[in-house]
């Protein structure tokens, strides 16, 4: 039988670190689920299973149609925290992402952003490459800057940051708003 909506028979709370990725968060959820299941079995055996109401005002729901904007193409006009959150939310480690992979266009080709963090940076237009190094590429964004520390080509093969076409002072190609909206609509249509 299906449980009543808004009730649960067990839960585990855990801390979510600022640098969590989809992979690390999924691992924590699976660990919590295993611990909760063990307690659930004990409660069933003891006859003490008692569904508890959940505060529905505190839950968040995302439907299958909720997809990252423009198939997760990075919008450099957004602030650093939003861009980094997008990259981390779509980081499933070595496993394929079921949603999309954060991406940008550099020197005419799609580059997947696999790891990033916010850094200080101001004064340049969003999308301007501020620094190119062996370990990171720093790009200006709407508020601050983002250091990209791991990238791949469109097929997922790792790329060296220094050889990916990033040029200091150059602007990363921005996807026009109309195209971003069309890409997002197509993604939702194809992934239902």
C-alpha cells in the first residue's frame, strides 16, 4: 500500500557542505537511506512503526520538466555563486549526468565545465577571460569571477586548461537569450 501523502516513516538529517556536488550529495543520501531502512525494519519487527506528518511548507518539488536553462549552458552574466552551483549540481563524478553538463563555448567549440569555484574579480565584462594558467582559468561573471579547474570536450574527454582555446582578454561566446530559451524548451520536450 502507498503511504499517505505528506507522511514519512523515517528520515535522517545530514549537513550539506558548501562544496557538495551531485555525486557527493547522492552518496550521502544513499548512506542515510540505508541507515533509515535498517531502523524501519526494526520498527516493523517491533510493531512500533508510526508514520509522522511532514511540514509540507518546507518541501521543494522539481518535476521531470524542470531542467537547467539552455541545456546547462553557462550564462556568464549570472553571479559566481549561481555559476558554481550549476557546475556542482551537474557533477556526477565519473558517472553520466542524467540532466545535462554545464558548458560554455570557447573558440567556437563546446567545452564542459566539470569543476569550478568562485574567486575575486571585478571590472571586466561577464565572460571575459581574466587569467589562463595550468591549474585554472578565471572568467569574469556578473558578480565576481569563476575559476574553472577541470574541463572536458563535448564527448567528455578531459582537456588541458591551457590548450582549450582560452585567451586572456577574450570574451567567451555568450548564447543569445532567444537561443537559450529555445534550447531550454527543446531540452524539456526531449527529456519528458
